[in-house]
C-alpha cells in the first residue's frame, strides 16, 4: 500500500492516512493478516512526521481495524470489504463506465467528486439535499 498526502486538502494528514487504509479495506486491497507499511517506510515515501503515522495507526487500532505486533509491524485485523465493491462486481463496472462518460463529457476530478458527493448526500439524507455554497459564493 502506498499513501498519498494532499497538503492542500484541508484534511489532517493523519486522517488522510486513516481514510486511505479504510478505503483499501473496503475495496479488498488490504485483507486481514496484511502488514501495513512501517512508520519509517511511510515517512520515506511521504516526508511526513513519524508521529503523524503513529497517530494514524493508533486511530486504526482504536477502531479495531489493525493490531500492532511488537517487532513485527502493524497488521490488519478485520476487513471492511463488501462483495459489491470488488473489482469484478457489476456495480463497479457500471461506475467505471459512468466515469468514462463523465470524462468524455469534459468533467474533471473535482467536478466528478462534487457531483458524486451531492448524489450521495441526496441518497442517504432522507430529508433531501443539503444546501451548500453556490458557485458564485466560492468564486
């Protein structure tokens, strides 16, 4: 697993690491028994403070997702994967096709992310969509 840190995202670095591990667990990239990169390996790859990595790993441990094994590393305890998120699932295939349509229509990464977030909010919020800033408010 390789971590990516976006220093402009506004999300705390340790939370970015936590979220990336959770995403890998949901997608089946990481499975129980897999070893996470050592703090030293993450620091070498991302140039972040070792304490930040340790804080992320402690949070994952607190949530019961990983366990440290002294002298051996930090290992995945449980998965968050769902068969519907597997690489060969019909839903993922449909989403990949939709992404191709979105790119072909000229949507960029941020446009797609905003559109998906809006639809997710509408789908999981029974009282309807939440108002957000208009494009004029953010310009």
